[in-house]
C-alpha cells in the first residue's frame, strides 16, 4: 500500500511541476509544509480509490483491491511517460484483433460508425491506428481546451478536429462516399442537466450521451474499442454493440437505453482488466446538479 501511495504521489508531483514554472513556485511545491499536505492528500486519495474499487467490483479479496489500485497507478505512470514525455513510440508493437469489424463497415452500406472507448489501457494507440488508415476519415472528438496553445497542439499533433458537441460530424457522415467516417469518442461524464443517468459499475452516474446521439441520428453502428497494454505491447480489439430494440421508445428513452447498453459493455471491459482503468482516483459517479 505504501509503495502504491508513493507511486501515485510521484504522478501528482510530476503533474504539478508540469503546470508551473519558476524557482519560487518549485521551492513552494517541495517545501516541508506543502509536502505534509501532499502526503495527507495522497493518503485520502488512495483510500478514495480503494472505496471506488470495492463498490464497483464487490466480492473480491482485500489484497486484490490493493493489487488493482497498484496496477492502475503503475499504468498511469507508464502512460504519462509514453504519451506526455515524448516517448510515445516506445511500445514494442501494436496487435489488432477483430479488425474485420472495421472492415465490414468500410465494405458495407453504412456511412461509417461511432467508435467508443474508455479510459482504459492506452487509447492513444487507438487514435494512431485510425490515423494510419488511409481508407477512412477519422474524427477524434475531445473536450475543447480553454488554452488556444493546447487547442492548436491537439489539432496538429493528435489530429483532433471535432469537439464533444459533435459539431460537423453529421455533415461528414452525410457526405461520406469513398471514405467512411469513424467518429472516435471516449465515454465521459456530464453532471449537468444535459447528461443522462445510467448504471455504471454497480452505481448510478451521469454520462454524456453525445456518442449514441450521433449514432442514432446518423443511423450508423456503435463499435466498442478496447485498448490494453500487455508486456509493453498494445492490443486493440473491436466489437459491435448489439443495441436493444428501440421502435416503441421515445427519443429520450432511445438515447438512455442505447447509452446503458454501451456502458454495460464498458463495465465488462473494466471488470476484466481493472488494473488498466485510470479513473479509480476520479469521482466518476457524480450526480446531476440541482437545477
């Protein structure tokens, strides 16, 4: 437990340093008073992560929960080193499974698909996979940053060309001809009135419905992408989501039922490899804000 707390402390420390500059600020960050506060924060955060794991994955041994959190912290550290420190190509290889799911969309009648992933494994490899395919058009959706510099870097370095509102995606779906359109969307919270409440890992939460809204409006399939790291190798796999029958439902219910089907798939993936989910430290189970 102590070693895991130290690893998580290292991650927090690196993130703090990356956001600030100047010797005075650096001295403040490593001052004794700040160090004590940070240790208390890490201790509380670790217990918060353990509580999340216990409630999301009930019935496991206490040692297994410690192992899950330790693995997640180690995974976050490796992810930061690979993708934020300029070492993104240090993975030995990337292996793709069930690629026929993607190919069937390209050769079929659909204008494309909505590809959904979670904060598990290394989703940066998924982005790179779609960028390397010249037979498709990939739209990587992201929350628009407030900083114009970060916005420009995301567009130039990661090919992000759309944001969470989905603006422009429908036009690309309608105009798809020789190249099919694949919208890449990571599941995210939206704890405001526009979010949709669903069950996720045994607890209610509010999730942004933009992924299924786009899929329903464009009448394209939803594909779950799972990206795992095993022995310094990336493994990407795809599968279509079998949506429930929606004929007799209202528009709002169609969105909610479809989103629940997606979150059930995501929950199963996380349950199989919880040590590679990076959101145990995050309050992913926020409720809707009061109007």
